[in-house]
């Protein structure tokens, strides 16, 4: 145990010191560390890959538990010709995606290149390129800090929605009620991917939306597309020092959608089972940001609207990411975020919602 700056544990590379830091490598270690902090009345912050949290410059007055449990196993449970696989919460997500392709487990290939650990994926219902983890997750094992016992959620009990779940809804200032211990996935067997549901990805693969492609080709293409947007972690690329997409794509009701420009990209809203939700429309946050006058690189040194001394800016590759250019503080990143949020609200009457968990900070 020691004092550690959160900037060392997060991909945005901001955040002040933790009062106490504990690194744990297995399920029992997670339970013991959380229980000890709770019994001592200390605040608790769970950190995995640190890719989806933004911590205040003042740091965290409590215990930071760094989940570093790794490994996965194929369970001896019938899966209708497929595979049931249990993965430890601290296992690197992209390493696991690569393993699914090697084992011909189908379903998460379009989620290649997403930073972070497996335990974080059900919390946010992580998704990209038309796929979400809710489509393959079967169970999530957690430690319930309120009842002080293990609790396992079946997929149907997780209340999955767009970038949301019951796990996320239980988080208060970065501190969850349910601490993820492991995640079970259910996969089909095969070398072909799940049906491609994202038009850009389908074009790149030379298939129609709804068709399948070789899983390895899907992974290679997604990694290339994400890297082109600065969305694959690269220590040498300042555009990747971010929390990924800072804002979720806004979902609005029909009355608001009717007032949006006709050329605004819009998408149907679906529930966890893939059924379309009537009366709701999803819009592209990146398009709204750009149309509100915020171009790639907004905030860089020399920009006429520089508001954080050039220390933070929108990515030079993608308008959805807010990046640390080298010396940024949490406050710098939030200044860029606030300018973008307010500009979009003023132009379109839609308030963008941040995707990362804000710890000790508000927007």
C-alpha cells in the first residue's frame, strides 16, 4: 500500500494522489481489499485499465483498488454448440478479443481495440461498430458491498441499455455497489463473424450490412479504423491520451428529433435484445460537435478559441475524444468538454452526456 497518483493509472493521464493504493490479482483479493476499506469507513475507487474514468486534480481521499486479476477458462456448461467462457475482471479486454478469434468463439470481434479490462465492459455495456457486450454476456459475478456477499447477475437482470447497466446505475462518484469479479460470455463457434451491423465497417470489409466476414479480417479492419481515429492506445500518440469517446450519442424523443436538421445522421435505438425502441432516435455526437463549430484539434496551442493553454484539446483525429497534450490537468480536459457541451446545446438544444465516470469532478 502506498500513495499513487491516479494520473499513472488512467489513459487520460490526469488525476491527483490516492490516499491508499492496493493492487489485487484475484477474486478473493478484490473482496478482501474492498471489505477492509468498507470496514474502515474509507471511500473506495475501483480502477482496472483506467480508460473510462476522469479523476479530479485533488486526487482521491480514500482507497484505490487496482484490479489486476487475469485469466479465462472455458466452462463445462452446455451452450447449444458454442462455448461458455469465464474471464477474470482485470484481464485486458483486447487480449481476450484476440483469444476469441484464435479459439473461433464468435461475437466480440467488432469490439477489438477498445482499451480497458473485461470487468469494466458490462458496467458501460461497451459497444462499437454495431456490437455491444450485452449480446454475448451471460452472467456477471460481483461482490455486493451492501449485503457483503457475492451476487451473480444473469444477463436479463443487468438491465442493459445503450452504454448503461444496473452496475453503472449503482455507481456513486466512481464508487460501485457491485464490484465485478468475473464475466461469463456465451459464444457460437465459427471462423465467420457475427453479422456486420455498421455500414462503415461493412464497406471496408466488402460485405453488405447483415452479412458475415472472416472474424480475423473484422478484427484487423476495426483495429485500423480505430487507430485512424486515435482510439487504440499508443504511448507515442498524444491523441490516445483520453477516455475515448467523451460523450455518448444522444438519444432523444420524436419531438426533439423532428427539430433536428434533415441531414443529421440518425439511428434507431435498440434494447439489449436488439428490438427497436419506438419513439426514440439516436444522433451522432461527433456530427453535432463538428456542426456546432468544433473541429478536430479544437483547443490546441494557437487555436483562436484556446481555453486550456493548449494543454488539452479535441483529438486531431476525432471530435469525440478530449485529449491530454502533455501537461493537462483534469480541469483542462473538463474546460474543453464544457465548451463543446455548451456549444452543442446552444445550436441544437441537445445536452451531451459524458461517457466516462467523473470522480471528484463535475461537468
